[in-house]
C-alpha cells in the first residue's frame, strides 16, 4: 500500500503560529509523513529532532524554483539532513515558464547536481502544464521527454491533471516507474469553471481509482493536500484522513 503523508502547505497558517505543535497534531491524526514547503526559520537539526520525536517521515520539500537554482547545494544538504532524498520544484510563474526549453535545461543541471549528492529532483505540476505546449507535446510531457529519469522524477498532482483536461489514472500509468510521489486532492467545479479544493471524498475526483493506479505504478507516497479550506484546515486534513481510513487504509486495498 501507499504510505500516506500530508503536504504542509494546507496548514501554512497553523505552522506559522506554532510549527512544532502543528506537526505533533499531524502525527496524532495518523499521517506517516510530511512534505515541507517552508521551514519557518528552523534549522535542519531542529526539524530532524522534531521528526524523530513525532515519528513523522520527511517525504520531501517543495522549494521555490529560483531558490533551487540559486542555492542548490544548501537546499540539497538541508533535505538530506532531515532524512529525505526528494527535492521538488513546486510551481512556475508565468514569467518563469516563458521558455520551456530553458526550464528543461535548468532542470537537467539541477537534477544532475541532486544526483551527484544523493538526492532526487522532482517536478510538481498544476493544470497549466497540461494546457500549455512545447515541441508538439503538453508542457508536462515535454519536460519529462527532455530531462531523463535519472535527473528528474515525477510528483503528479492528480487533481490538477484532471482539471487540466486529462485522465489522471491514464497519466499515472504513463509515468509508471518514474512516479515516487502523488498528490491526492479532491475538487468541485464552480459554475464559472474554476476549481474549489475540498476534503477527500467530497468532490468529483475518483480517488479510489487514483490510489489503485498509483500502487500499480510503483508510487511510494500519496500526499494529501487541500489548497484552500472552507473549514479550519486542521479539521479538513483530519476529515481527509477519516476518508482514507474508511476507504483505503483499513483491511488492505479496499476501493469503494
């Protein structure tokens, strides 16, 4: 089965108020790991100590594209220190994605540096990688065709694949063996066509099919994420874990 973690961006306000206490709450809810996006001024030693205390695994870290390009060594050293090999490019602004061939070249360079130091570079998508194109391919497929697997692995945000107009189950299968991490997210479409992220099981995404496909593709972790919450975020991530306990975790592979 997939291990279940949480992308901590969902709890960004809570973490800013009480970093240590929030991670303790995440562990108490039953999450096995956490994916960072910010360290809130804590050193790698401090984070490592907190992870050891709570029993949480560091799954990886989303770090800004420009920060990774400018401070690759420090970012790699930090993530390795807290016990994870995974360093993830989380997002590209419109300005940053003006030239997909340049992005691919930068990712090759960064991915090779990660490889040399014992880390692994991944790229996390939104919907624009499915809507934009380069070289006759979606930007998503272009990047992975231009950067070899040993320099770049896939962190697939399955919800944004669906919102981008593609079948996430098919896309998971397409990248089997290159997909250690997925983001597990649910959404509802608003009348204007925009997406509202919701607690797992309360939206339109076929989460059970995605979990099954991710297992078959060899993924290691499914990371719960909710970009914006209509209730207190800690309650939202608790409710998402309840859905997983009922529909996935209990008794092995149960898909209902």
